[in-house]
C-alpha cells in the first residue's frame, strides 16, 4: 500500500477527471456527491440524492450486504458503490493497514525456502530473500510487506520459544500458509501436531487469520500416482478434524509444486486477495464486465502473474483462461527480451472450439510499472471494444489500492 502523497493520488483516481480535487484537502472528498465517482452516472446520482444519499459518506453509511431498494438502480451496483465508498473512507482516515504480515509455516524440508525462491524470481518488486544461516527463519519483502518463513518441528527448544512468547511471533498476522510435504507421509502426524498447536495459540490470542494449506511437492508426474491420492486423503483425514476442533478459522487446500510455478502463483494470488482492501470490488466489476459483453470468463492479471481478480461462469473456464494467460505472458516477455515492442492487445482465436482469448493491457502498477492485462474468454470478442474503456477506468484505482 502506498502512503503519503501516493495515497492521496490513489484516492484522486477514484474520481472523474473533471472533479475539482485539492490534494491537500483530501478529507473533504467524503462530502462530495456520488456523481463525482467514476462509474456513477448523473441519472443514478440523482436517484441516490432523491433517496437521501447525497455524499460519499452517506453511501458508506449503508450496508453493502443489505443495500436499500432504489428504483432504477440494480442492487449489485449499489453494493459496489457502497464498498468503494467504504474503501475511500478508510483511505482518507488512513485506516488501511499499511503493513501486512504473511507467515509461511511448516516442518523443515517441506519446501518453504523453495516456494519463496519461486516468488522471488517471479516478482521484480520483491526484495531479496534474507536467509539466516543456522536460524530456521527467512524473510522476503513482498510488495513492501514481509513474508516470514519459519520452520517448525525438529528442535524442541525452538518450539518452546514460540509457545512461551506467542505474542511476539503471532500477533498481527494477516494470513498463514501452512506447507505440508505430500511426498513424505512419515512426518504427517508431527506436522499435524504443530498445526494443532498453532490454531490453539491463535485462538488464545483471539486472532483468526485465514490459513491456506499447501499440499506441496504435488509434482506433475507424482499427481498421477495412486500414492498421491492416498496421501492427499491421509492429509485431509488429519487436518480436517483439527480445523473443525478450533472453529473460526478459514482454511483452503492447494496443490503446489515448484515444477509448475503457476500453482504457487495461484496460491499467492489467493493469499493477496484474502488480505486485499479492494479484491472483492474488483471481482464485482469483472462479473459486471463478463455479463455486459456476454463472455465466459475474465481475469485481471499482471505480467508477473499476480491475479488481482477473476470472474467466470464455470471453474474450468477460469483455469483455461488463467493458464492460457500465463503462457501468453511468457510469450510476451520472450518477445520483449528479443527487442520487440510489447503488444497492447494479445489475441488468440480457437475457431474449432468457437471461442477467443484476448488480453488488453490496461495500465501499469507498482513503482516497477508492471503491465496489468484484462483477460477475456469469450464467444463474442467483438463486444469487448465497446465496453473496455468504461471498465478499465473503474478497475485502475482499485488496483492501486489493492494492498
Ligand atoms: N519434488 C519436489 N521437491 C521439492 C519441491 N519444493 C522443494 N523441494 C525440495 O525439498 C527440499 C526441501 O526444500 P526447502 O525449500 O529447503 O524446504 P524448507 O526446509 O521448508 O525451507 C529441497 O531438496 C527441495 O529441492 C517440489 O515442489 N517438488
Ligand atoms: Mg528453509
């Protein structure tokens, strides 16, 4: 997340270009009328005002889960505007958490350092890995916030350390990725015990960060084996009862492997979405876009393969689109490395299957100017041009405030 003047600039991006905006009086924006926001037309704004919603503050005071019924305004639209107003309020009050903390935990040899190495090589914004020799902890600077990797297990003294001082290690954690080696079932019980200890500690602290469970070393060839199926079952048989015992935790399983980097990217994209300020709104907008242009799926993905959001009618369409996008990103990067100009639009037609995949560069994000593409899987590519600008304009400020 940006701060200082950057934050103010990010706030300004939510407003129409002709809105008079004094960057030193940023607190005033909450009094602005709804029509000043990008994506709210004047007819809708008038309807809002007739219903007593005359400012951004008024919008934020409504409940996004139960928006009032206003004739001529779709509930989904109103819900989106309320969420945007809420993000703006938090930004203005500087309540958006600036520093996010992700813990990568699991037994030693599970593959945590390797996962971090994949991330580091993927993201140009990442600052270098700081392995500490002898110490079983590593830290990676990921878009300006720390991902801390930490080996559990093995030495009992180490375990005592965090059990005795849980507040030092475990407060203010935004998300946990718990890594299990699917190929080494012999240490599964041990891993389960640590997992159980962790949940107990967090419960005692009254904190319930979301937990992504990486069933790591799910290598392409290994996944085809019967042993893999059996091990997955054993893992779930041990871990599911633990999460049920300590209720209140969100958990989700992922199959990851360093041999398919996209499996790691997808897990981290989900991780970032979980802790993002704006990912829900981005998904709302993508849904609107897909419906408007009669497409099947749409994703917003950076060229370093961070997925900011997606919407699809069916899960397999998301896979088809995202994996195709990853490969086309690789192709685009290859062309760039050969000295060619990067194309703003990337298209592939699949006439035998009656669909097209198209990526449109919308804008760049982060200080490193990484291009972000809006990807679409559709049978009606001709409809994209008509609406892309309208949606691009709404998505840009949300990306800048993603974290
Ligand atoms: N087959 C396979 N091996 C992996 C994978 N990820 C890591 N490894 C190997 O597992 C071992 C332990 O990895 P490391 O990242 O050091 O684990 P850490 O102790 O959790 O940090 C190393 O030999 C890695 O090469 C994977 O996805 N598949
Ligand atoms: Mg390690």
